[in-house]
């Protein structure tokens, strides 16, 4: 289950002939109902029908009120939900008594049978098994008389194991006027409540605020909570004034809440989470799973799971504090997202609060089944350290020792360092001279890291066709390997080609020696137009850098998908490109017949372009879904996918990643292109 739990509401506004019409009753009831059913505030479900969630009528009978409450209780029971009940209108207490009676059309103060006993009504609603709690708002004269005493609640079917909060408009001996409580409450909930947390509760903070706004009557509240296993607080509305994303007392993000909620609901039937998951609450829950009673328990395994998740979330909070302390000046959202990509977390793992959300993903989703307890966290922490400096920090290493994952931490650091070193060694092969067909020669550069100037060589093609280019690439590979210091390996090859070749050619499938190029190398296709010194590429590369930075900070897959209608209007598409509409990643949801023309149009504007192969099976939406699922592995993930495709591993898949082509210009490629955009190629070659 994800998101918040179901909540139900019933607002009743009743007129009474004997007491005179309340002119503002209907307005008050409607505004209160609007606030309570607002998804951003009360979050309750509106309900239609004969006894809808808003019931305002001059001809209500006592049976109507009881039936409306009964149906609302049944709905709340079916959803294990909280029920909010509001009674607006006239009320009276019999002589020498304090019990409140809610008055309807024919009620009189001389007959309790003509009205509704509110205490009994609320006590019965809260006592219904399955209802997660009742919040009552009573805006009548003598409203305090609505609050059931402890004996009424404790003597019910649930033996008092229930919860009830009541907000009242006046003392038991006071009148209430002009729906003042309701209008003040609506105003507070719409504005937000200062001094409260992320939710507004019926309690002291709200009551004191209302007392300051309501004159001439005493606003009061009562709370009864004797459900030892209820884990969700009785919040009335979300607090609009609460702006904290990771408040000091609330340490759990969406993923942690989801995992803990699922475990708790499987462990104990109809039990839910508190809305404020503080570290103290998590620690208490963890301790309860170890020492608490086992009544109402569905499975001991789920008890263990709840304890594990609660303990992991406490550890995430503590680890977050450690990282914030150790890397106080270096830690940024972009750095954390880069660390998440390094450990192959999906983009959404970074969430709205990257530090908190990445730690939760590491502890709850990236934990190997048979690995050490904190292996997922150890890898993420190593990735953060690697992104910061690539060095070692004593506090990080001490954390790894204390958690029994020093080997995993060291292995991760070594893995990241080796991967960075391998990716800095690249062979770039350019077919820029292929103006109309295949080139007569190819250029090659060997990159050995950012500090060293690339070595350059030119290789002639035996024939100006695909076979000739394949042999030239083989010669470039041999040349590059001969220049590598032992024991360096050449694993990454960038192939830059013009649009008409990119549309028809898969360079990783070129035979070079005994193997296809992509068998032993990660091949990334690039556009050779960015290497053309005759073009003014500085502008398009600068725009691409901005787009890549924005994409790196995006928690979602930043691909703009276009279909036949958009591609069929090339003048319109060109105008949209010039207007900056497609500045990031563009995906074609089909393989167009004029692909080379489409690529020629898109490549100067979009740093990343994806499309399905011509022989890919048609499957609506599958291309987008595959890219969505694999985005965090790209572009290097294509190499593994293509190898699997060659082996027939995905023969039964409608569409797999191996069916998707891409031209990819990342930050490393744009850095390689910088000398070309500045038109100093000749000078660079002389230095080489």
C-alpha cells in the first residue's frame, strides 16, 4: 500500500423549527466539508447518495442522523479508516444533566427522544471494530456535553481499545453563536497552524488558536486514546504552514514509510503507522517488536520484518547525520544523485530529499539477500566518498568497521576507482568525412585521462564502404592497444558518425578481428557533427551541457517522447527545436522511414536521442517502458543488452533494451568536443 490511508467524513447541518433558523448554517457546513475533503488538507473522501458526506437539511429526523452516522461508520470500518464527524446546529442538555442532544427539525428541549444523544452516538462509532478512530467536531450550544466519559467508551465491545477526539464550540452551560467555531476552524485549516508539525491535530495547539479567534464562548477539546496497537495519529488536516522537508523530529521518507506500513499491516490486522515517524517513535516500535505482547499477531515473521525496517530507518537517520558532518562543505543534491547513479540506483531513488531517500533505498531495496546486514549502505557511502574526493576518510572507515562491512566498503571503493580509471581510457573513432556515404579514412584519438593530451592517428579505408570502415576500426584498435601502458585495458570505444550512417549502421556489430566490436568493448554512438570545425558548435554544445545538468538533477526519466504526428510536421518540429522545446533527451516511439532526415534535424539540438530498431517488434508503449526501467544503466547498459540480443536471450520479449538504438552525448563527450568548437584543431594536432 502506498500513499496515505483512506479517511471518511460526515458533516451534518440540521435546522430546528423550535429554535429558529441558523442563517449561516449551510455555508458553514459546506465550507467545512470542502476543507475536510480537500486532498491537500483534510484528505477525506467525499461520498454521494441519500446519506452523503455532506447532509444539510431542514427536515432531518433523529433516525436520519443515526442512519447517516451508521453508514459513515460502515465505510470507515470497511477501509480500516479514520472517521471525521461534524455536527452543526442546535443542541441542548436536559436539566441537571450534561449530556448533549443534537436537535433536528422537530426537536424540542422538552423531549430527549426528539433529538439525538451525541455522547451515545460518538461512543458507539468509536467502539465499532475496524474503525481506526473518530474525530468529532461539534458546533452547537452546550457542545462540551458531546464528549463521552471514559466509562462509556471503556465499557464497549472493544473494552476501551479505541480512540476518540472531540472539538467542542462551547462549555456545557454556554450557548454557541453564528457558527463561530466552524468558520474559525475552516480559516485556520486553510491558512495553516503556526507551531504545529506537518499535520493539525485536535489538541492544545489548535484549541488555543481557535480560542483566540472565537469570542463569547469557550472552545474545548477532549482526547481518548486507549488503543495500544494503533499506529496512525488522529490528524485532522495537513498543515499548510509546515514547510520542512526533513524536519529534525521526522526522519522517514516515502519509501521508508511505505515499507514500514506494509510490514505493520501484515503483522497486525488493521494497524497503521503514525503520521509523525520520529526517531523516538521508530526506536519504540523496534523495541516493542522485541519485548511487546504477541496478541493480535498474524505472523512472527512480520514482527521480525517490522523490527528490521524500523531499525534500518533509525540507522539511515544516524548515517545521514554522519555524512552531513563528514562532508559538510561538499555534500550537494547533484553529488548525491551522482553517487546514486554510481551504485546503479534508479533516478527516483534520490527522491525529494536525496540524502534521506538514497539512504533508505540503500538500506531497504539495495540490500543483497545473502549479503552483510549493511552492505547496501556501505556501497552508497563508498560512492559518496568516491564522488567527493576518491580518497579515504577515517570516520567513514570507522563506520564500516562498527557495522561489520569494512570488506564491502573497501571493495566498493576499489570498484569505483577501477571503473573511473577504465572509463578515462577511451578510443574515439570518427567517420566525419562520410559526407554522402562511407568515408575513405577515419580519425582516431586515444584518451588516457583528463590530464594527458589525446594521441591522434588517421587510418585509411581499403574501400569506401562498411567493410573498409570495419578494417580501419580494427587498425585503430591495434594502434590504441599498442600505446596503452600495461596493464591498462581498452574497454570503451566512442564511434562518431554522421546522421545518415547513424540511421542505418550499428557499429558495435562490426566484425573486428575474431569478434564483433561490442563483444569486448562498450561502444557508444556519437554524432560527428560536433567535431566539425566548420560549424559553430559552441552554442549547441553549451546548450547540451545545460540540458545534461538539468537532467542530472531530475528525479524522473527526462525523455520527451514524440510520435508520427510530431515527426510528420517537420517545419513545426524545427520551430519547436529552435524554441528550445526539445533540449534534453528525445525518444522516438517508432522507427520512421525517414530516420536519417529526422536525426539530421534533431542531432544539433538534443544531446540524447533514442529510437527502436527497424526490426523491433511493434508494441505500444513498450519502448518507453523499457527506457524508463533501464535509464539509470545508460548509456553503458546498452552494451550488455546488445550482447544478450546476439545470444537470443530476449527472443520472446516484445521489446527489450537491445532493440533500442541511441546517440548519446554526455559530459565527457562534450569535453572532448571543446577544442573543435573553439576551432583550434590544427593547433591541437601540432601539439600532439
